[in-house]
């Protein structure tokens, strides 16, 4: 089952890329660092002060997803489009594109783009293949020409995202689940709720 976040007001979020690493030390000195799992996105969510109606929507959402067994599609509302288009969310260049190829996991070529699409370091976009979604941050950007654009990204593109996947630049999507036990709702008349989302493939 896949659901959206409830239609209530959320505070700005700062998705964080979590690395799973193991360090070997000699005294206080780090000798080696080894990845033991793939990186994943973690998103701390917090609502603004809620009305009674918003609270009911939030509580229904909480009871539906609290055990982490339901996929929630996260779409950012604050940092939701590339920097070159801040204040211009209707720009035609933000139309969806297509993943053409991936090299070494981190180098992607996108096509079927509107020429002139500009992507800068720090910009986010997402890829969707079937019900699988991934989100990536641009490390090395560029400007689309001949309806194509080559980018270097983090994290790497996972193997379940294949050529032909839809590339989305406006409100890039990510499959997540609520971290069990992370939900908290204050007891105020206009309460604030918080919870944590973690990335899942689908």
C-alpha cells in the first residue's frame, strides 16, 4: 500500500543522507572506514501548529502508518525545485524527463528534457521506475542541450531504477516509511506533531 502525507501544514524539512560505516581505530586515530550498508535518506518531519481538523487528519495518518508497514510518498514543500527556478515553479524546463543511462552508479544521463534545464550542485531530483523511487542530490550540474543532460549525483542510483525511469525535478518524490515509535503529538490546544521518515525502495 502506498499513501501520501496528510494535507496539513509542515515545517521546512532537511532530508539527511545517512551512511552506514564502520571505523577501525588505533587509539584515537582512525585507521580505516568501511561501508557495510547502502546510504539512505532520513527525513525528520514536524507539523506547524495544527487546527482541530488538521489534528484529526494527522491522527488518522498516524494510525494507518504507525507500524512502518505502509509506504509514504514524500514530496518536499520548501526546497521543492532546482535553484535556477526558485520563484518560477511553472517553468517549462521543469517538465519530467527520462533516465537514459547510469555509469558507475553516480554518473547519470537524462534525456527527453526541455533544452535549457539548469541543474546546480545541491539540487534534488527523483527517479521512478514502476513503484520504485529514488532521490538524488546533484554534485556536478549542467544545462540540458540536445534534450539531454549529464549529472554526477549522490547517492548512487540503485539497481532497481532502470533506464526509462521518469526523472522528476518539481517536488521530487521518495518512497519512505514512518520509523516505528517516532510519532509524537503535543497536548496543546494547537498541537505540534513530529515523526521520522526513512527511505525504502517501494
